DNA sequence: AACCAGGACGTGA
DNA sequence: TCACGTCATGGT
C-alpha cells in the first residue's frame, strides 16, 4: 500500500459504504435507512437533484444552517420553514426577525443564522437565476469557503470539492496533514488527485462524512478500514 | 452532565 | 496570516 493516493481512499470508502446520494432533502427521505443520524433523506445513485428551485433553495438554506451544527437540528429548522411555506426567497424575506429566528432556533445560533439567511436571500435575488461563482458566494456575510463550496456542489452541480472538519480529521488520522491544515490546502490536496467530476466530488464528501461519523467521534478512535493506507504518503 | 455538532466572523497579535 | 473567543440548540 505504498504511495497510497486520495483516489485509493475514495475507492476504499466507496466499496465499504456504497453509494451515498447527497444532499439530504425533505421531500426525498424515508426510502432507505442511513447508518448514522436520524435523517433518512438520501437518494443513493440518483444525482438528478435538485429538480426544483424549491429543492435548490432548501440545499442553500440547509448549507447555512448546518454550520457547526448537527443535521437533525437543521432538519427541525427546515421543517419549520417548510411549514411557514418559507422555502421560497420572497417568502423567506417576508418573514419578520422574530418569525425567522423562531423557525431556525432548533439549529442554534439563531440570531446570526437569521442574518445569514437574509443576506444570502438578498444576494440570491441579485444573481437572478444565474449560477453564483465561488467569489460571488464568498462576498455574502455568513458564507465562508465550506458553505460556498457546498452550495456550488450540491445546489448548483458545480465541480467544487467540499472539505469539512470530518475531512480534516480523516486525513489527519491518516497522517497526511496536520489538524491545523487550512481549508484551501486541504481542498487542493483532495482535488489534485481526483477527476474533476461532480458525482465523484459529491460522493467523496458524503463518504468521508459517513466514515468520520462512524469512526472519528471525539474519543480515541480506531480506524480499521483505512489502517493500511495511513502513515505513508508517497510524496 | 459535560461534550460537541457537516463554520464563520471579529479581534488582536 | 493566525490564534482565539463568540455564537446557541439539542443529542449522546
């Protein structure tokens, strides 16, 4: 297993867990159980999402709400917004501060997330149906590199690799990077050895989250799956 | 009962 | 640049 590559990691995870199918959507759940979490909203093997503007908006909103937040809490907030029929930009912007805060409260950081959603919704209107560039997204207050990439990759189907704390933890556990590696460096490491492919990016990110949820809880972990890959990085 | 979750921002070195 | 404090609810 000398000179193992990122692609090897992808293959190992893919063989272990099978197709994932991200992003979770309220309308597309319940078909199959997932190994982790309470949400059963994945659509393995089906990459035709989002199919509607409503779904695209739900992904953008979810990407913002899930910042440093467990997904089940995000789902509660999304259900609140759905109940308010606020998964449309105009309706979202029509909510009062109190209404919006109450809706997103279960996902935590309710004040800042209220502002983040507003700022994003206004920018979204300005983009007028065009696909926002990464730079476009990064100008929005509350949208950082990971959220921008998540929106690009999952809401707009752009080949933008998403790396997150789980990704960082995984590659750190393999000994390929330090935990303090920057977002951009980690992203570059991932993309350099992967084909520029939306499906591959979506699956790889989802697989790393799935694996990390199983093995990299904040406790001494033991990684059996990737044991043979870690420790050496060809160079 | 602490600990932490699919981050980002503001501040001060 | 970079390290650190802050934001907040809910599950384990």
